[in-house]
C-alpha cells in the first residue's frame, strides 16, 4: 500500500496494479480481514500509451494499512462511516433447487466465511440448548419442523414424538397441534378448567420450528401458526419459532410476531435489525444486540415476562456429541400425549395423509413408539 496504494481526504483507500492474478489475490486478502472492498478495471495509460488493464481495489477501513506516516495520518484522520461494514442485497434471482447440506464448523463461535465475498455466517446452537432443556422435562411432548431435510433436529429424533421435514409435512403437523389445542379446550370447558393441568400424565405439547421462512408460502402452515401463537397458551400447546429475520414477508403474516411473548435476539449487524426482532425503538432503549462482540457466541438479549429490561444473557454451548448423548439418555423417559390429545391428533381426526386407522408417523415413516416400545394406537 505504501508504493502502489493511495488514500483520499475522506479516508478511501485504493490499491492499483496491472497484474490480474496479484490483484485478485490482494482482493481476497483484504476481504478475508473483514474489510468490504470492490474491484474495478480501467485502461492504464502512460504518456498516452495504452499499458494494458489496470485493476483498482477500493475500500475503507479503520485498520492501519500504511506505514508511510503521511498516508497513515490521512487514513486515521478520516471518520469511519457506519455503512462501511454493511452489505446490501442488490438482486434476487430464482435458481433451480439443488440438494444442499447445512454445516457447522468446530470453533467456539461457529462462524465461517461463505463465498468469494467471505460473508461471515454460522448456524446457531441455541436451538440445541432449548431442545436439551425440554428433552429433560418429564411433562413435555416435543414435535418439530425441520425444513433443512432434518439435519438440525434429526439427531434429536429419539426424544421427539414427530418431526416434519417438508412444507406439507409441517402443515400436517401444525394442523394436528391445532386439533390438540381444540380438543384440550373442549375438555377444559367440560371440566370447568381455566388452564390445562400439565403433568407427566397430561404433558404440555411444544412445537419447535427450525427456520420459519420456508413455511411462509404455505397458507395451511401460516394459519395454524397464527392459531397456535394466539390461543395455545392456556391449553399448554406452545410454539418455539426460529428465523433469521422476522419481517412480515419472511413470516408470511403480520399476526405472528406480536403474539410471541418471549423473544430471543442473538447478535445482529445494525440497530434496525434489533428493532425488527425486539420491536420499534428497542436499540435506542438499550437492547443493543448490534454491539454484541463477535467473539462471544451464544450471547443474547431475552425479552420475556419478568425479563423486560435490556440485560445480556448467554446460552450454554451444546456440542453435536452432547446432543447424541442427551438424546440417548432421555429416549426411554419421554412422555406421550394424554388420551384426549392423542385422539384429537389421531389420523381419524384428519392428520395429514395417513390412511384411516394407521398410527401417527415420525420423520422416518415408522410408527411413533411409547417409552415401553409399543406403537401408540
């Protein structure tokens, strides 16, 4: 940068060279340091003579990139812009569907760099923490929707009564949960109860959704989620929904987010993203999720009844090996739905596409079994 680099009065740095491969390698190095950069070309001329193509890399950063005092001083005097670390969506194009695999790297932060632009990304392990806590509860039945081909909830399958891996299966499962809610409501009315008497014999039903966005286009699924989030609490039918960005288009409804009584917000990039997740004005009120350090994975803000002030919290780290051990440890202890709920969710009540009289099916197509090993009938 001292020889082939310059810096403008506003702190914009530029590196220029006529060697294409070296320019591409320099660009990769700059981007790998977390600096947003762009590469442009022009015709290089000397005294009017065409000297070939010049490759120009421009970027702005607070990282010192010069040793020459005059250049370094100019770079340091320039105030950093808030947008220099932000990336923007400039185009959205449909592409053919292809098989993909969800990955997680073995590092404390789980962060890795994706694509030629080295965009930091990760798969959060917070859902594993939730699943681990619920799997240990003797009065909770777990159902799950995992639209990543079962890659996230698959290891937990032994403790889940049912896991859906396609939008149609998810819609079936969510509608079955609504029927459980309705059946319990009728039973509560008959017994003059205001809340469901949760116990190992009459367990709560919790539905976990790993990444909501693929369901946004399913009218059946969205209508079921709207019903569950607005009416399910008294009947002990709860929904835990995860999504990268809970906007109305991503959720498929404007009625879902306002009904979520508990919100967990991990690190985000901008105050606006924190406001989308936690509500308008949250960032200015102290919910500064955009200021959570990158080196502290699992750090979060919790907005819930009794936790309505901005205080940082941190989730446990549950590794893949721990998931396997926990799932095996709790397999034989899982409760089953009570008779009222089981009848409401049964195929005779319209569960999915199972033939009348057949047992409910798990993700792999085998009958769901009770802790004693016999299929639930």
